[in-house]
């Protein structure tokens, strides 16, 4: 089974706020479900990642989507991972700040390709 390595870049913006990595459901479906939930407990939906930390998540043998979400439900962009892809590393950064709320952004990490 392949593994997905996710690194959250150390940044001052939102340094104390954790993000949760959601794998296997579309962002649209997740946000629709979130609108029906009375109490959002992100640990039930994804894997927590702190500022400057790296996590590894097993990838299923089929195509999946991945995105990040904050404790207040702000979601990042969504990345598609093909089962046949050799991309197995994602970097999470924080955008916004000042007059714009901070939010997570996911990009494929081009430096880390392998066939784990």
C-alpha cells in the first residue's frame, strides 16, 4: 500500500491553529455534511497536523481527494490523487492574514516523488 506524506510548512500565520487532513471524501460532500452537524469534532473526520509537522497517511488503492480544514470549518483547495500516480507528498501552507482570514493551501511537493 502506498503512503502519502504531508508536511505543514512552519509559518507564523496560524502557528497555534491545527489543520486536519481529510482524505477520501470530496470537499463539497464534506462541507454539505458539516452544515448538518451541530458540533464539529474534526478528529472524527481527519488527521491533525500541527505547524512545522509531517504526517504519513496510508493511501487506498483507488483515486482519492485530499484537502485540509480548520477548527472553524474553513477548507483548503482540494487535490486529486490518482491510484496510478507517483506523487506521494503534499505541502500545506497558510495564506491570508491581516484583513483576510487565514486559510490552508495544499500543493503537491515536487521534491518528494517515489514509489513507496
